[in-house]
């Protein structure tokens, strides 16, 4: 495991911890809330077998990275990603792959820093274009929904994680065939080890408006999204990216009956779409 220092909070360095395995074209995997880079195991195995170099890292507040009380916004998250890329001197043919919250890093990074060195991008369980319902975004979700989530995190974040993962994996219809009790316990353990501050602060980041970033994306992009996603419903996210022409070169794959975390529950379908896109 390596580390990159991305700032300081009072007397302590803020470190982003990463893993770097394999050789070949680099694929940077950016995890979702409230997990860590280790959540990519079913994709990393397939990518390494296909000859790719895999870089995963833990977002600030999660996994083995530092747990500061600053920097929970997508401008900072994108800067953290850039720090990892610069540290590893990844300057060409890079594929950025984000899941859930990680799709925000990919989108904001490309919108802010451009695509130099980036060959293509993938969003799994996309959060863009804009989740919050506003006068100019009537297809969004009412803000009261997110206030209720923050209240639940404050009241008992462990109970909240139980409820969250039930809908993250659609356990009522997919367990135990596609998500077993042991895997659920492992996901909960990672979430429980995250920063309590980050668990709360990240909820507001889900309301980031990415509409100005999307037209700046000038590399091919793949979006893979579950048709039964209860966390980020298809029609509010991937469906809009597809139907509203918000990205110039876009391919959308909908996983029928897929929940939010399609990477774990439908790995064969996700990996096939990912490897096909990376190989083009």
C-alpha cells in the first residue's frame, strides 16, 4: 500500500492510501460510499487477468485513508484524484472508472482538469447529472429526502448502514443468491470503520450539480447502471445522461434487475461490458 499526502488538518497530514497492482494500461478504480478501494475485488480480478494495471485508492474519510473533517466536496475529491495520478506519473492511456460517489470524481476531474492523459472513462451506478430537485431541475429528488438521510446518520449511523445496504444490494430479492450474509457483513464492517464525520458530510456531496462538467468530457464514456437501482434510480441518472445528450461520446448499458451495487451482484455482466469498452 502506498500513500499520497494531499494536505494537512492542524498538526496531521491528510493521506490518501492506494494500491497499485499489475502491468499494462492503467485503470484507476474509484469506490462508492461508504466503502473503500477493496470493494473493487470482483472487477480487479478480471482486469488483472486481462493484462491491465489496477490502481485503487480510499477516498478521504474511508478505508485506510485519513479521516479529516475538511474537504468533503467534489472539487477536493477531484484534487485528491489528481494528486494520486500525479504521484504515480500516470500520463497517458489512463482509464478512470468510478462507482456511485466515484462517478462524481470522474466527472468533476474531467470537467476541471481536462482529459490529457485520460483515454476513456466509465461510470457504474452514476450520480450525475444532478440529483437535487430545483426549479431548473424538476427531474431531481426533493431536498427533504437528503435531510432525512442526514438525520438518520446522526441518530444511529450503524442502523442507517443496515437500511442502506438492504437497498444498495436489493437484498429482499437478490439475497442469498447474488449477495450473501458474509459479504453483507464485510461491507458493513468497512462502512462502520469509516469516519463518522465523512458518513454525514458526504450526503451533501450527492447534491452536486455536474451539468457544467458533462459537456467538457471529450473522451469516450461508458455508463453501466442497474435497472432496479434504488439508491440512484436509472431514470434520474443514467437515463438522463442517455436521453438528454449530456456527454458527446456515450454508451449506456442497463443491467436488467440490477441493484445499485451491480459490480458485486452482477459481476459477469459488468466485467464483460467493462472489458469490451476498455478494449475498443
